[in-house]
C-alpha cells in the first residue's frame, strides 16, 4: 500500500509539532509548507533526522512551493497570524481570511481530493472560508477545536480525581471560544457520569468546565508569547489518524451543520465519526433546555464571525 501524503500548511509552532507526531506515528510522508524561507526546510530536516533515532519510516520535507503538496491525501492548515496588540477581532478575521483563502485555492488546485483539517483561528469562521473557497463536500472539511477542548477537560478531570486519562471521556459542543459547551452529564470517569462520581461536587465540576472554556487563555498567559501548540498539534494528528487508518473514532469537530442541533448553514463543534470517508456521520443527541440554550448562544457567536467574513468582501 503506498504511503499517504500529509501536507502541513504553516510550519510554525503547531506545524512543527504535527510534523514530528505524524512521522513518529508513521502516518505517511510529510510535506511541511510555509511562506517563510528556510523555516519549513529547517524544521522538516530536523524532524527527518529524528526518524533514524525513532525508527520511523516516514519522510519529512520542507518547502515554500505549493507544487510539492500535489496529490496530498490530508492537508492540515495552521497558516495565519496571531492577534497582535491593538488589532481588533475583525482585523484578525480579515487578515486570516485572506491567508486561508489563498491556502484554500492552492489546496483546491494541487490536492483536490484531500481531506482538510483547519486549526487557524478564529476557528469556526476559517473552516467556513476553507469550505466556501474549495467547494469541497462537507465530509472533507473540518476544524480542530473540540478534540483539544475535550482533551483539556479530560486532563483537568484526571488531575482532580487522580484517575487515568484513559478511563475519562469528555464531551464538548459548540463553537471554539468562551461560548463552548462542555457537557458534564455526558462526560464520564470509568463509565460513571461526572455528576455521579463520588466526591466530585457540582462546584468542582463547574470550575473544571470554566477552566476548559479558558484553557487557551490560561496557556497564553503562562507562555507570554504565542499560544498552545503541543496539545493542538496532537489533537489534529489524532483526527488525521482516524481518517487515514479508518478508525471511526468519535470526535467533536467543527463541521457544517445542516439542521443538526437545530442549526443550518453554520460550522460548529458537534460529535462526528471520522473514518476513511472523512466526516462519516454527525451524532445528534437530546439536549436539556439549558444545554440547548448554551449551544444556541455559541452558534450565535459563530454566526457573527461568519457574517464578519461575509461582510469583508474578501471571498
Ligand atoms: P505560528 O507559530 O505563528 O505559525 C503560523 C505559521 O503560519 C507561521 O509559520 C507563518 O509563517 C505561517 N503563515 C503565515 N501566513 C501564511 C500564508 N499565507 N501561507 C502559509 N503559511 C503562512 O502559530 P501556531 O502554529 O502557534 O498557531 C497556528 C494557528 O492555530 C493560529 O491561528 C492559532 O490561533 C491557531 N490555534 C488554534 C487552536 C484551536 O484549538 C482552534 C489552538 C491553538 C492555536
């Protein structure tokens, strides 16, 4: 079986992390693309030089030419700029919309059959840009956010209870940002719903939900420059692996909802089955009135971001 080709568009902090993880997991041969000369080549060569140590049969190549992503099976996009001091949210949306539009045009041209995973922020809006510009079916365009958010929630639950992360599941819905909806009654420790777990008070659960919502900001505050990259990189690679190896894992991903959860035409985080056909199914569950209201609020925030994209006149 020929090796898969994985194109990482953006060779910054997350791009470099993903190159290392993809090579270590032998997901395929990795192309690391960036517009900055030398960085993808340097990081690519550095990761390539880990492969004899780790014993992995993957190649990693850095490039500044989109030609090199030709025929990629999966493209994972981190290209973009972070918000700078004095920059409004709408300025950031406009700048990253232009960047993601350019990336999307090149993916459409060189890797028209690929699956695309977007990480660039503001996440849900950038997934919208990618889907609109490529015109790819919704099963092939998805955003990474929920996997990271639920990993954070699982980590906090493990840190609080001392139970292995392997026995903890967490469920997070909605847009990426402070309106995301962690669902504790669908999050479990050894199969026991969080609210029923001995010794875990409603207050402690609420504190962990809040910490999850602010998980990105917590790391930005500690790092001072830049944002989280290990866990975001690992999360996107888990999504790619589920597609490449047809694992059919259930992950919360930002995908186009067409009536699911009562929302039409918007991109937001919902649980999906990821397999060889990409987003194979959206899993829809019953929500309580409070949960539905929280999700609607989150969907409203995503809609607002999408309208900023639409009004920018860039697409
Ligand atoms: P960073 O290290 O700055 O990497 C971004 C890379 O994009 C840089 O190497 C740039 O040179 C490159 N780039 C800029 N413009 C272009 C272009 N036109 N074409 C190709 N490459 C370009 O950032 P990072 O890796 O830390 O983060 C990348 C993105 O992920 C940012 O938008 C973050 O906000 C976002 N992010 C999202 C999450 C989610 O959970 C959704 C989590 C963490 C970070």
